[in-house]
C-alpha cells in the first residue's frame, strides 16, 4: 500500500510549517497543492491526516460513530470543559444539545437578532464622517456585548468590561498559529498561565450566577419568559423542560457558546462587509434593497427572507471566507480512503475552506460573485451539503446556525442602509484559528451617511 503523501524531508517540513505559521488557509492550500487530496503532516500528538473535498466531508461528517470530537478538540478541554459540546460525543452530547435548543431556535433566534442589531446600531451611531474604523473589530465587540446578554443574562452582562478582558486573554492563546498552539496548550508558558487564570475568573462568575438562581428558585434570573422568548442560555439550561443539568454542564455550555459564538459571527459579518465593499456595486444594491424591504410586524426571520440579494452576498461570503476553516475528528476505527489505510486513533481533518474554493465544485472559485446563488439563473445547480458547509453537517451542525442565518443578512443590510464606508484595507491577511479573521484589522473610512438613515437618528428628524 503506498505511503500517505505529505512533507517528510526537512525542507518540505519547513515549507509546510511556514505556510501554517502564516495562516490556516495557507497551510491547507500548501498541502493540497503539494500533496493532493490526502496527506499527513505533523509529529506526535499533532500528526493529522488531511482529507480534502466533498467526498471526504461526506465520509467524515456522516459517520459520527467513527469520527469523533473527543480526542480532536482536546486542547480546548481546559477552557470549554469536559462536558462541553465540542469535547463530547454520543448520547451525552445529543442530550445537552437538545436542552440548549430553545436558545437558538424561533424565540431565541428572534431575540438574538433584536439584541445584536440594537448593539450594532449603537456602534454605528458612534461613527463620525472622516473617522477610520476597524470594522471587523467594532462589529465583533458589538456582537460580543449582545451575546453576553443572550447567554449569561443582564447581571453578568453588566460586568462586561471585566469578562471581556478575561475572554481576550483566552483568545490570545486560541489565536496562536496552529503549530505553536498545539504545543502551547500542553506545555507551561506565560500565555497558557494567563488563559487558565482567565477561565477560572470567568467560570467563578458563571457558577455564582447559576447558584444564585438555583437558591432563589428563579431560573430566569429575575426575567420572566415573555413573547415566546425563552430567556438567556443559563435559564434555558436551568429550566424544567427536558433533563436536569448539573452546574458543570451549564457552565460548559455557556462558556462554549461564548467562545464559539461571537468570533464566527464577527468573522462572517466582517468578511461580508469586506467582500461587499471590495466588489463594485454590491453595497449600493444592498442599500437599495434595504430601503425597499417592508418594516412591518413580521419576525426578523421573515423580514430577512425578503432580502434576496443580501442573502446571496452572505452565502457567497461564507463560501469564499468560511469562518470555520477546518474540522478535525479522531477516528475510532481504521479506514481506507483513496487507496490509503488510515489507522484507528488517527487525527483526521476536513476543510470547509478548501472545499469552498475547489475548482472541481465551483467555477472561478476565488471570485466573489453573489449572483451565483440566484436560483433562477440558467444553469443554477444547488450545492450538496458536502460541497457547501459553512455550518457543518448532521448531528454536529452548528448550534448557532439559525441565529447566524438571520443575524448576518439583517446586520449587513442595516450597515449598507445606514453607513457609507470607504475600504482602506485592500488586501487583508488571514489570521485567527477558531474563526478566520482579517489579521491586521479591516479598516474603512466612514463617509457621510445617507441623510435619512443615520443610526443615531439625528438627521432623520430634519426636514428633507
Ligand atoms: C457565522 C457564524 C457561525 C459559523 C460559520 C459557525 C460554524 C460552525 C461549524 C462549521 C461548526 C461545526 C464544526 C465541526 O463540524 O467540526 C460549528 C459548531 C458549533 N458552533 Fe458554530 N458557527 C457560527 C456561529 C455560532 C454561534 C452564534 C454559536 C453560539 C452558540 C456557535 C456555537 C457552536 C457550537 C457549540 C458548535 C459545536 C456543535 C456540536 O458539537 O454539536 N456557532 N459552528
């Protein structure tokens, strides 16, 4: 049986390491271009088998029994916890995921959109003509504020400054380039020490909140369920609906939602802004669509369905810049793939990014073309779930997908309607590991907003 291709000589190992050091997409592209659709790279516990393309995605994502999260996301254990969705499998994983559902569906998704849009409005309301803003950073902060409320409730969200400082210390390590990161989580270092101290500070506050609510017999933390809104994530996890959850399980769910939540949404929105501003005519067309969209009483989800073009923009941006670039798994049993034997216990990874940029699937894959999502155009073919998978697939599909599918077009439409931005970062470099981000920021100069649409409402009151 032929050996699995991959970098072996010192020169090859150096080139591959350097590519991953630059960014995760660059590392993955290097392996694909140099070694093809199956390769192996890394030493000891970091040795990973990379399988690229829809067929590999289907094999790995449809066989959850054999391709497991536990053992693949172990480096996140000290942060996410032993009962988190990303560190568990099988029935315990499914039970906890089911329990959290109300936070992410219908009423939960509606409330998320309302809070996130309010937070974005506040942010863009502070922008002034002529000011240079890092759009990605500003939007990420706005989303983070809203998510603290959504997941932890008002009392903890009031400690935002403290929590954000601690969460940033955790992210510092999570955003190390992959080669260093895999080592940094295992060996003592100053950054690891800071991250571990930060997570104990955050979890102490979360535990206090859970215990306070239990003692008071008040799962909602003072807030009654209303208008079909299920309350924050802590209250959903404390509720009597479904199986009871331990304090540990609730802590792990809340921490996971925080660390897995605001970064990908910030990334998705940041890249959508970049792609729209960088492609002539897109911002203007979204603005016109936003002005024509009915306001009315309908739900955010219903309103967003009317934003046909903006939805294409979001779908296309999640294709060219998927926030989650790669999905690792640990295989329980050995398996054969493309004539190669991959042994039991191996670390395996598939890649959303490589799939979304594959010329075998997409014409001109590197071009940003929102119209390719127009189902009425000649020759349109819907991608299969393994050709386009920004939110993953099956039992491990993203819990936040429903929220993101509404929030991203709603927020992008709001930005196009109320702001004029002149892109200054023309060629952003990739950074980030848990989510793909513009490494050195995404700068734009704020222009004069269309008169009647300024978020702070000042001009809206003037006669036209
Ligand atoms: C644009 C936004 C988002 C994108 C593109 C995204 C992408 C993904 C992807 C691709 C996966 C599957 C990973 C794999 O199979 O290895 C995933 C899982 C997950 N996501 Fe998201 N995500 C987004 C937003 C969110 C939000 C808002 C939350 C907040 C709760 C969240 C929490 C999670 C969690 C906890 C998992 C693990 C699910 C499981 O193990 O069953 N994500 N996400």
